[in-house]
C-alpha cells in the first residue's frame, strides 16, 4: 500500500464560462499522506474549494490523474463515485448543511442508510458519534434548536459515523466564534490523532490552519508554500 | 430510519402547503367517486341491458302509443323468440312528490322476457290471477315500508279512472328482487287488465314492446324486419337494441357521462397544475439538501425515486381520503329514500375504485416526475456553491 492516500498527477482543471475558459489548475501535483491533517489556505479564487471538491469526488479534473489509495477515481462513473464517497469520505461544510426536519441523531444516521447495518448497530454508531462530539444529550433536538457550534458538531458526527478514511472540511469554523471554533478544531485534531483520520481542511483562518500538521498555501492554482509541523 | 421516513419528513416539513395540496387532491377524488357513482347510476340501465333484447317504439316519439295488435304481428317475425309490452303509468304514492315509478304490463310475458326479476312461483301465480295485484321492486318497497299483502293507493299524474279520480287501489302480490346486485328494483308492475278496465280513455294501447331474439347477431335483421312491417302505417316503429334505447332515454337529460367526464377532467387538470407546481417549488427550495444527500453518497437514482415517491404518497393519501369520503357519503345517500328513488343504483363500483387508484398513481407520477428529474440532474457542485 502506498504512503499517500491521495496523489494528484498533472491535474488540470478548466471552467468554461460562456465564451471564456478559465484554467484553475495547470498541471497540479500533490501527495497527501494517510493520517495527515492538512490545511489548505489561500485567497478567494485560488482553487481551494475546487481542489477539495475534486478530492471528494464531487468534481472531476479536466485531465490528469487523481489517485486514492493508488487507484484512479476520476474514471469512476457517477454511481461508482457515489458509492466511493459513501465508503471513504466524510464531508464537513461551512454552513453545516443539516436536514432541518430531522433531529440531530437522524441527521447523523443519514450516511448509514447507505450501509447494510442492523437498526441496533446503526443506533449504537449514531450514539457513539454523538458522544464523541459531546452532543449525546442533544440527540433529539432539531438543528433550529441547536447553536451554530452544536450544529457543526452534529455535522462532524454525521461525517464520522460511517468511519470514513478521510474527512474533507470546507471552512468548518468560518461561521463560528473563536471559542466555538477552537472546540471544533480540537474535535478534528482528536479525530486525526486518536482515530487516525486523514483530514483535509480548507480555511482562510491562520489560527485554524495552525491545528493542522501540514499547511498548504494555494495561489492561482499553484502551491506556493508548504509548512510541515515539527 | 429508512427512505420512507425521509420521504414522509420531507412531505410534512411545510404543513400548510401539504394540507392545501392534500385538500386539492381530496376534492378531485371525492368528485371523481361521487360523480362516478352518479354516472354509474345513469349507465346501469345500459350496462344491464340484455344483448338479445330489442325495444320497439313509435317512430315519432316513444311517448306516442302503438296498437296492441303489434305484439302478435311481431311475434310471427322469424327469429323473434318472445314479445312483451308495457305502458308508462307515471305513478306516485299519496303525494306527487313521492314518486312510485309504475309500468302497466302483461304479467306472464313481461316476467318471461325480464327473467332477471325474481319472484317465487307462489307470488307469480297470485299476481297472474289477481287483476288488482301489483308486484313491487325490493328497493321501492323498502323506500315506503311496504310489505306483501299491503293494499296501497297508487295515483297517476297522466291517467284518470272512468269513475273519476286518479288513484288506483292495488294489492301487493309480491316483492321482486334482482337476479344480480345492479338490477333496478325501484319500480312496480301493474296488471294491464285492471288498468284498461278502469281507466277513462277508450280502447287499449301499448307504449313500447320488448322483443327477445333467438341470437343477438340477428338483432339488426330483426329490427329492420319489424320496422319494414309497419312502414307506411299510421304508427310506424323504430326498433333498437335495449342498450341503445336506454342510452337514448338517459341522454334526453343530456350526455351525463360526458358532462361528468369533463368536470372530473377539469378538476384533475387543475390539481395537476397546482400540485405539480407546488412539488417543483418544494424541490427548488431544497436543492442544497438534495446536493448534500448526493455528496454523502446517495445515488442520483435513489434521490429521483425519493422525490417521486413523495408525490406518489401525497397523491395516494389525498386520493384515498377523497375516495373513502365519497364512498361513505354515497353509502349514506343510499339510505335516503328520496335519493334512491332518483338514483336506484347509486354505488361506487370496483371499476371506479380501480380507476381511482390508477389516477392516484398517474397523478403522483405526473406531478413528481419533473421535480424528481430536476433532483436527478442536479449538479451537486453548483448547488453546494450557492449560498
């Protein structure tokens, strides 16, 4: 097995807007090690979110190779990609994106609808995930009954409940105050250190980026800097 | 939790919208059931018409009479098996508002031709030998609480007695049932001898004849032969099948079937637009949630089915509520004598129920298809990048 969970080789990504074609990545190369906690920083329009989307299989490179565990994922069709995401990836969004009509526990249970688990096992997994983010007592609450920080922790629980290899976080603390953001980042750090989850986090916030082991700085589709924690 | 739980939660998230949609569908299916049963009541005569029965009327109008001698002349035409005849009496019981539909008939031949009217041999014999006797349909007897042996006054709004007055005293010799459930039993049959002996107009006549043929395939030939026989006479005839005669009779009121079909179609078309638009709006409001489902790994086809199922659930719940309410209401109406006198066969048939279920599924599919297609084709990345 390769050391890299992700490898990007000569990845090009082009957007066509009307008559205009915008090249986001022009031959990007990148390797992300299993169990790493990577932050990706950069100005708006630098390609951070596009990169995250490609890593999550919700967007595709225009050309080049995107390997996961040594296997190319850019050749998979929509259905295969959906299954791959369900098996390997957990998503955490800036605005939580919880289902407003479902309670916290039902939101967390959502990814498990894609797994063949008994109801009992499912319930156990949901309870564990909620306990892990410190929301065991809020299981029956709807999103509109929870604070922003609590909603984000529900989103983290939803991301980890199916035990994915990778957590992809898009500005996970962008909508939160500093103290709540610290809680969330500590949660992510715990998941990385204790449960060996590979975490890739896009952020504008240098304080958030400091929680990562590796910080990548992206500008106009090119990595201009790489910091690795000692 | 399962997919159905999600579908249910999505459907009930905006309770006001769901209630209004349900109400609209409820009304459409209630109308379908209720008007369908009225159409069935009108059509019952056509549906129950025997294939081998012809009806002979005066070619000017069926309100014009024919000579009694026509019965024997028709009987001698090749292919004719049985002949009977009847007159319209226009009866009511005690009050002109209390209609009691009555035909003046020749008892033996009438029961021979209309074999679906069930009487015991004892009842038949009593009636055949009692000129003052009548046999009453089960439904009519139930409406007025009549029983066998009762002596009742029956009045006519057309004919008079030669001694004056419009009311005939008759005795109920039997109460007939239908051979099958749909057979009309909301009328009575009066002995022609009693009527002609006592009524004020001179002579005897008949209103129409019913003829059974040896083979339904001969219907056309025999119809032609009957009409030819009386061509250029003072009372020319027009012969049609019983089904065609019943249909023409009903259509004097108007093409009930078409009127009802148009009303129901208009209701369904409106509902289709309302619910379709509402479902489209509902999906548009949650594109981001659909995108999140897809991001979590829900295949597009599964999301398509979930949105479609939402519409189907809405259509089926609203449709079933409307149909059940129609069934209950029609059931209640059949207990009201004033209604059953007008619509003796008021019932929501199994066929109407099956059509209703088919329409629920069709409505669900039509209103859900485009929103589901939108969900299917939704580009996750575009939806997630919005807001």
